């Protein structure tokens, strides 16, 4: 399953190839953990750019 995360501050998006399994861990951007979004949300965001 494809996982995409997005920064709520700057809008950066990352496609996760292998996710971390550590507790309380995650990809960070702008000092905050990025939030998982659906492929549809990512496509919609990219269409508006």
C-alpha cells in the first residue's frame, strides 16, 4: 500500500517507501510530524499547483 504524507505548514509531500516502526516516530517537516493523506487527496492537491 502506498503511503503519502504531507506537511500541514508548507505543503511538502513525501511518498513513503518503507515506514519507520519506532514508537512516536514519523517523518518531520517544519518541526512537526507530517500527516498521512490519501492518494486522491495528493492528486487533488497536485492538480491545484
